[in-house]
């Protein structure tokens, strides 16, 4: 009877864990549409055109009296958004770990981002400043929400499941991005048939991403569970946020190998995030590609990224997550080098490049997330994932800044895109030096058989 009871309890626990994992996947389904339709496809070229319509005779806009080339305004706005996230994320992460109340914070961040995205419907004419403000708010909120979302991974998946669970989450996100992009493509290419202008079609696509984000966030909020932190209930929860942030930084210094991984990830992921956010601008402004071509290319990335994330998850089971990530960084370097030489007005070669990006994009991100989850001391998930999210989005300001400055100085998006190769080469070198098995052990976690 005792053995049967134990088996029943284990079965119930496994069923509860799977239910929570499925709810966790759905948040990627909810928010990835913002990353795909808004940040990657529509907002960059559209906000650039809005800024150009407000520019002076020399092609400059003047937010707060600062002269900015209209073609760089979007990249600078992305940089400002992630700098804002850097300020907010450690405070929210510390509060989440102290109180164990991750779910309300996740909901608040998600709905602030969704509301700002839905507000992009009103971005028309020469309202480039409105577009910049909404982008900054939405992107910062997305970063905070993803930090909280990622911090659930060590709690809902045991070590042997994390690569697979993380990869499935990314696959769900790319599947949602593909589905919505199909609808976007239909609306954008057939806007005359719907009796609307091209600009109105873009604004509807932007706003619908916010509505999608908000609607599907209800599912993870209903299934994810808060886990109370006893330390947070003992009065420590009232500690000032800045003091807790300083304590988190000091604690991370006691785990130098974890910091070593974060440094490597900061570098190579800065390159990944910049490629994601600036690829459409590169395609439209440098390669003279139509918006419909860019949508198809990003749709191709989304479709192949589903298989790429799952396929690289399987590769990690054979070769380990670290080796698989290193292989993906080599692929990223070759892809960017090829992108520099793409001829203008040649959609086919842009599609080939998009295919390469799709095959490595999801897997490199999913495996980085699951690998980092092994390096976190127990009970510090949200605080450490705030640092990770700084590397993921919050510290990914240098790439867009370098991209924007390079274009401002040279007037060439080709020079801007090739400058990103340095992030992948340096990231490879830094990651190769991290002994991940010892890092996992030093963090106080069990070391998987293959990592």
C-alpha cells in the first residue's frame, strides 16, 4: 500500500509538472508575436519611414533637440529601451525571489507591453516620437516579463528535462510567429482588397500583436504557480530594492564561472538580438526589398526555427549543450559574412540567408537558456535570470548602437551588418573557456550526464 501511495504521488506530481510546463509554453506563444511581427518585421521599416517624413532637409530628426539621422532612430530607440530594462529588471527579479510572487509581476509586465504594442495603431503621419516612446515601453516590458518567465524553468523542469522543455518553449513561440505572419502577409499584400491603405495595414498588424500577447497571457497566468520563499516572508521582503540589487551582484561574484558564461552570452547574444531587430531595415534600405518579401523571409525563419530549435535540442543530447551552442556561433559568423555580399534586389538569396538564420536561431537561444538554468544557485532563479535577461535583451544595446553609429558614420548598412561578426567570434572564444560541468557543481546543482 505504501509503495502504491508513493507511485500515485509521483504520478500526480508528474502530471502537475506537465500541466505547468504546457502553460509555460503558451507564454512563448503569446509574446513571440511581438518579437516577430513588431520588432523584426514591421516596426523597423515603418518607424524609419515615419521618422523620414518628419526629418529636415538634411535627413535628420531632432528628438529633445538632439540631431539624429532618421535611418538610425529605430536602432537608437531599441538601445534606449534595453537600457531602461537594465534599471528595472534586477529590482523586479529581487522582489520576485524575496516574495515568491512571480506570477503577478509577470502579468503586470506582460500587459504593460501588450498595451503599448496595441497603442502602435496610432502611429501615423510624422509621429515618430510616439513610435519611439511606445517601442521603448513595450520592449522594456517584454524584457522584464521574459526574465520572470525564464526564471520558472528550473522550477518546472528537473535537470534532465530542461533542454527539451526550453526547446519546446521556443518552438511554440516560433509556431505562433509563423501563424500570425501568414495572417499579416495576407492583410498587407491584399490591403486594397480590404479597402485599407498600406500604412493602415501595417498599423493593424502592429496593434493585433499587442492584442494577441494580452489574450494568450491569460493561459500561463492560470497554470503557473507561485512558490513562496520563506526568507521573503520573514521581513527580508521589505529590504530596499537597491540594497538587494547590490547583494545580488555580490552573490554573483562568488560564482565566477556563472559570470563567465553570462559574459560570453552577453557578447554573442548581443549579435543575435541585433540581427533580429535590424534585419528588416537592412533588407528594405540596403537591399531594396519589398515589405512583402521581408514578411515571407521572416515567415521562413519562423517555420524553420521550429525544427531548428527541436533539432538542436536533440543534438544537445548527443553532443552536449555547450558544443551545440559553439557550433551555432560558427554558423552565425558564416551567415553574417554571406549577408554582407548579398546583391540588392535579389529576394532569392535573401531567402537563402533567412533559411540559415532560422535553422540556428531557436536552438542557440533555447540551449543557452537551459544551460544557464543549471548554473543558478537554488532559490536565486529570478535574480540570476534578471542578469541573464540583461544579456538577452537588457544588455543588447551595444549591437544596435554600433549598428546605428556605423550607419550614421558611413551611410552604409552593409558596413553596419558586417560589424556584428565580432560579437560571434568573441562570444565563441569566451564560451569555449567556461568549464560548464565545474560551474554547475560550484553553483550547488547536480551535474547532468551530458552537458
